[in-house]
């Protein structure tokens, strides 16, 4: 008779340290550098602990993506209840802090197909939350029918993430003009950013 292998608690400080170490490695060296040995060394722990808390490295990656999604969801919720929610959402979308992790997660989904569905589901839930939050806001502002909540959210995410990706490569041609167009729309609805 076999028993299920014990897994460490999700609220453990050790588990959090392993996730922090994995995120730091991913940010600094890319997802391919995130190995159980490197994660453990970065966290100052024994390599066996990685697999005590995560059965596989894919499980670690999923936990890392879920934690990031939870943090993003909290920032989105705060943005959407701020005095200028559309501006706050735009600033959240264009903030460079998460750019590297987003790029690495996209590469991870591309190269580790087993994770693609999980990552896509988390991204979809964040997008759905943005749309749900923006819908009443655009309604209050009397947005035109062509600027649907879905279109608005897709546009600011696509433009914001593309600007960040290109700027990371050193390309900024047309960026000021693109930002000005988005910010003109935001100003029409919420006035200048305060």
C-alpha cells in the first residue's frame, strides 16, 4: 500500500521563501535558471525542501504564477476603486516592475505546454475582473458604444505591455505618441491625472 507524499503547508514561511527565490531567479536569469538546486541555494535551504513543498518544478511555477495573479488582482481591485480608476489601471498596466516576470511567464507557457492552460486561465480571470470593474465605470462616464469595456481593457493591456516590451529592448519609436493617444482618452473621461 502506498501513501500520498506529504507536501508542506501553503502558508509556510519556507514555502514563501522558495517562491521569493524562484521569482528572483526568474527575474534576474530567466525561467530556465529556476532549478530546484538554484532555488534552494538562493533561499538558503536544502534542495530537498523544494520538492517537499512542490512535487514538481511545474508545481512551483504554477504556485509562482498564482501568487503573482493574486497580487495583481489586489492591485487591480485597488486601482478600480480609486478616484481615477481608468488612469490607475493604465498606470498599473504600464508599470515596468512586472514586465520581466510577465515576459518570462509567457516564455514559460510557450515552452512548458503543461503549464499553458493554467497560466491562460489565470490571465483570463484577471482580464475578466478588469472588464467587470471597468464596465460600470465606463457606463458612469457615458462612454460611446464603440468603446466597450472589453475593447478598452484589451487596448490598454495590449498597448501598455507592448510599450514595456519594446522599451526593454531599447525601442521607443512612436511610444510618446501612443501614450498621448491613450492619455487623451483617459483625460476625456477622468480629467488630467491627479
